[in-house]
C-alpha cells in the first residue's frame, strides 16, 4: 500500500513539475498581462525602455575594441527614448489605427489588412524614425544642428531599411496580434532593430 502511494506521488510529480521554474514563469506572465490591462501605457513604456537600453548595451559590446570605452550617455538616450516616446507613442498609434481602420471590419473593404499596414508604414514610420534620430542625438548631449546633420547623413538609408525589414513583421503585428500585446511584439523584434541602429550610429561617432 505504501509502495503504491509512493508510485502515485511519483506519477503526479512527473505530471506536475516543480513550480519553481514553470510556476514562476506563469506568475510573471500573469503579472505582466495584468499590468497591461491596468496600466497599459506605463507598462509598455517601461518595457520599451528596458529593451532599448539592453539593445544599446549589446551593440556597444559587439562593437567594442581595446581602445573603446563604454558610452553610458548613449544607453541613457536609448532607454529614455523608449520610456518617454516609443512606448506611449506606439500604444496610442495602435489605438488610433484600430479606430480609423478597425481590424477585420467590412466597412474598410477587402484590402483592410493591407490598408492597415500601409497606414503604419507611411504615416508612422517616417516621422517616428525622424523623431528617433533627432531625440537620440539631443539626449546624448548633441546640439540641434548636430542632430539635424546626423539626420541628413543617415535618415533615408535607415528609413529604407526600416521599410524592408519591418513591413512583413508589422503586417503580422497589426492584423493578427492582440492589441494589448502589439507593443510587446514590436519591442521584442526591436531588440534586433535597436542593435542595428545603435551599431549604425556607433560607427559614425
């Protein structure tokens, strides 16, 4: 009887793994989801800040050499931009997008999915990248004239790259991802994009 009880406990243990790993992840996901509903703008802003700052850290590590030194001001710039601009801005943009071009709505026509991604690519992407370039330079301590010069040197190149890389991902994001998770979706993908932008800018310093 005792042996059977031990065997049953073992089987239950196999079916239900130690919650110290899976349980912790579930609680973290549950907590994050709750925050997205209760404090959507703040949660997305903090998420954007963490990912942007981490992306710059990785970029500096990748591009480091014996003569280079860590540029904390650049990490500060990326983190602050994510907190103040990227998170809140993209949140409100997706709200506006769903209002103007509701997902799956018949009134927007059979090409509604394409209209939505074109709205994102043509209405949001160009001014957003412009704002990104300008504010990152200002937050790094550069003058307005220096920021404008960097825009003239790099804006068009990065905008074309943005259109090439992000269009497919944004098509999936704004048409199939639930609204509350869209900023998170772009933030995860933005980790790679942030590393690319940071690397591009570091080479010009």
